[in-house]
């Protein structure tokens, strides 16, 4: 298959190998002794069990963990429905709370008309971004992880996608800007949980609508396939040094879900708006990363460890180092997202000017203005609780 992703920051090599979900660093925390530390176990427990003690630090108090876990609640409800069968909806297996549709398919018109309608309906249900790309098996996991077999490295289970899939609808949910700006904190984790919970609603509703029209539809969150290359192919953004998709609308502050379907759709074109050139110049995420997990050099095809994908030339974040810091602070870390100069509200005219500057040889001016105006600085969690906001800037 030809390399559908273009651009110097993500290039598929001849030695490419599909990724096995068993080797995802979050799953390795359940079976790999190098990752399954006491801190890792505390990280996962802290999302579902009352902590026995709280840190005496702003952003890590009881109220911070309380709102983080509440934001995750909807996504967790779906995940735990089939947890006993090793089918964690949205994380180890597709979202399954769907009704069967009719055998006869409704005519959505031309592929272009179908895509327009699908985007309209997805946004009605709450999607912030919607892109559509061709089904690409390279990004589908070779196996899905099953926790019941986690004593020693598990063999994994089949992914079991239908065979008639033609395209992928990629859904993007923007995360709350103010919450992200409080990172590192348990409070900032509420932005992640809320993104997943909202995404579950949009994916399920959109998939059920397609099923009601007589089409196949498989809604997925972190399960089934890698979201980042699909989001790039669906034209939602470019790949950044910090390993995230940078969008024109929200920068890297987006969670992605996807729906695999056989509906006839027109596919979106990939986009380029200067991210690679900007990331080559900017090192803010690299310099700010506490465990030094973000690369400083050029995109490379080197496989860092078991949790890295093989055969893709790109900026690769060291998942082992990254997750070790998550386990240390007992919450998500998004410092790289917070300090990214693209982490702005691009509905504002002044930020659109900055976005334009970043795509030209004047990108250094955008960087200098970013520093001068204090973007990327941490919003103290106690100020968030007092009602202060970064939205005005």
C-alpha cells in the first residue's frame, strides 16, 4: 500500500510493522514488571478508588481528584460494562451499546453529499472536529490486549473488524483550555476525562445513526486502531514534535475517536499549515518535559522501546519515560500541550495572525510574541477554583 501520509514529520518506511495493542505502555503497566510499578498501580487505582491520603499541593487536593474522576465517569461506565469479559468498551474493544439496524441501506447521495451529511450529524451530536479518510489497515492493531491473561506477556486477542469497511470518520473533541493550563495537576486530568466522556456520546450517537440507515458502523476510542495517523489522513491536522496532532482550530488540545464504516464517503485531503517547519525551530515541549521523553533532534525511524511503532520516520515520544512521570504524580501530564505555542483559541483574530506567522519565515516572531505575552505559563489550580480564566487571552 502506498504511503498515504505525506510530509517529513511522518513517513512510513519499507520496514513498517503494524502495532500490537498488547505493547501499549498503559497495557504494559498490567503485565510488564518494568512498567507495572507501585506508582503505576496507584495511578490506575486513583481513578476509581478513594485515595487514602491527599498531597498537600495545589492541584492535587481531594477536590481536584474528585472533579477529575467525575469527568471520567461516563467513559468509565461504558468501559466497565463488559470489564469482566476483558472487553473494556472504548479502550480494549469498540463501544458496543448499539442497536441493530435494518438490512436495506438509505441512499445518502453522492460520496460528497454523504460526507457533508455525516459531518453535519456528527457536529449536531457534539463533535468539535470531523474528518473522513480511507480505511487503512496499517493503523489497525494486530491484536487487542486482554487483561485476564496478563501474567507474563499475553498473546492478545483478534481485533475482529468487519470485512466490508471502506472509510473512517475521525471525531475530534476539544479539551478545556483553562483545565489544560493547570497541568501538572489532578485538576487538569478532568479535561482528559471530559474529552473521552463527550467523545463516547458523539461516537455512539453517530454510529447508531449510521446503523439506523442500514450501514456498518464500529465506534472506537483508544481501542482497535491508532488514532493519530488516521486523524492526519482525515485532514484534521499535522503531526507535532510532542507526538500529538496539531489542529488549526485548537492546536494539540484535542482527543480523537473514530468510526469505521462501509458508508460511501468522499475522503478529506491532508493539510499542511507549517507545523513541521515550526516544530523544527521550536523546542518548548522538549525543554519543558520533566522526564525528557520528547526528542530534540530530527524525525527518526528509530524504535525507542516496545511501546514504539516500527518503521515510521517521525518524532517519537518515549512512552516509558512519559508514563513513569504520570505514575510519579498520580495523574495525567500534559505539560507539552500546555507550553505548545499552538495551544491557543484560534477563533480569536489575534491568534489567527499568530497561526499565519507560524506558517511563514516569520515564525520566530510568533515565538517571541508567545514568550513575551506569557502563553504556556501554568494557571494555578487554586485560581481556577476561584473562577479565573485564560479564555480572555
